[in-house]
């Protein structure tokens, strides 16, 4: 009887072929690259969100200061750094200021820029010539960080009721 050595069939082998291993490595590599890009995008979005939050707070600070001021200070005793909303017109604060008008030293590179415009009583969207006696003014604040505009906002500031 002639005995032949047993033949090795594919079913009896254990492990992976080189093609299977290379395919698995490619799939894993693509997944790792995609995950790294996702982390980078998330980090960038987080940084932009933090900047926007800081900019909104800096604009709101100017709004709060303006809310404590009369639109026109005619006939009033002037105290503090600003006598009326109009005194904010054209002001640029770098470093920005807080609600007590104190510069915030930790905010290097940030700037608050303020504009005040008189508006038409009949059309609040229409600016009129600079008139400190106007009944309504538009206060606009632009917040910059390292020379880039991060946020801008405008509010209408009504004057006092006529006596």
C-alpha cells in the first residue's frame, strides 16, 4: 500500500492571508485618518465658539454701560467717564473695557469699537445726520480679535420722555 502524504487544503489552514491582512490595515487606516480629521474640526469649532462667546460678552458690556447713560446729558450733572450715550461714539477700547469701564488686561488682542448714530423717528432703519438731540439713537458695537471681526451688534437707545 502506497501511502501519500496528507494534502493541505484551505479548510485546514489557520490565520489570515496577506491580502486579507492588507485589506484590514487599509480599512483601519482610513478610519484613523477620518477620526483625526474629526478631532481637528471639533477643536477648531470649539475655539471659534469660545471666541464668539467672549465677543458677545464684550459687546454686551458696552450695551450695559450705555443702558446706564442718558441719551442726552443736557442739563444734567455729569459724573463718571461718560456723560451720555453720545460720548461713546467713535470710541475704540483696546484692551476692551468691563462694565466699570476698567480695561481688561487679560484680553490682549481684543478690541471694542463703538458707533452711535441718530435715527429717524419714523423709520428706525434710517440713520440721520449726527444730532445729539435726536429722540432715538442706534448704538453699534464691533468686536475684533487680532484684527479679525468676530461679532457685531446694534441696539436702539431711546431718549428720555419729553417733560
